[in-house]
């Protein structure tokens, strides 16, 4: 089993990064192979909206994009994974531009017939909800602001999972990151670790 973790934060040693790593460690403790991607270290160009990948040969698992960067390899790793962990801080009430750009380029995983305008692309290889995902969002605003700061981030990420038929089995919003006590940080890290364990357990249960 392979779990892919994607960090949308530009800070690879920040709290969001640490929470992601603990979730990956939790998955690994259950026997999963884990891969971590720090988007800040990848060359991912902006989607140009040409839709060539969207209209490409429907038999392909990944539509071909004319842009030459690291995204082709990232999509290969993505389709091979059995589960996902997406992590992002809240920037201006949404996910970071890094993660948004990654999500936009995942349009290559969907297909839309050219004769069906004004419709949403469908998953090229629907996961049938056998694949699972968890999401981590951090913010400066405390936990009581989750509805305002965290939920829009969760909705944006989960929208992509719904199209791909990937079930979300865990979410955590960690607010007030600049003022967290050491005790609270440890509690949040343990929560992330346990979410990673649960992710693997849910995937195993689905396969039985």
C-alpha cells in the first residue's frame, strides 16, 4: 500500500509540515509505504487553460499536458497511490497558491468529450471510493474560526476527491499556530499520527 503526502506550505519545517510528517509516520506504522512531496521544491507551471489534457484520449489514465515540468511525474505517483494526505496552511482564507496550482493541474486526471461543452470532466480512472484521503489545514486564527478559515480549504480539496471517487476519512484544522502551547502541539501531532493510522486501516477495510 502506498500513501502520498503533499505539502502545500512553502515552509518545509513549519507546523503544517510537521503535522503532515506525523500523519505519514502514522500510516507507515501500519505497514504502508509513504512518499512525501513538498510542492515548494517542485517545478509546477501554471495551468494555461488549453484543456488539451482534458480532451485527450479517454483510454489514457492521465491526459497529456503540453507543459514540461515536474507535474507529469507527480501525477504518475498520484495515480499509483492508494491513499492521500493533503496539507496546507490557510492563506487569505483559502489553500496556498502552491496547492491550488497542483490541484488545477490534476485536471489531467479527468476527461470530457469535446461534444459535451459546459460539463464537469469525469475521472479517467474512478477510484470507486476504494482510495481514501485525509486533510490537514493550519491557520493563525484559533480553532473557533474553523468554519471561516478551515472549511473553505477542506471544501476545495474534497471537491477534487469527490470527482475522483476518493473518500475523505479525516480532517483536522489546527488554529492559532503562533500561540500554541507545547502541550497542545503534542496533542495535535498525536491526532495527525492517529489519522494516518486510520487512513491505512480504512483502506485495508475497504479491500476486504
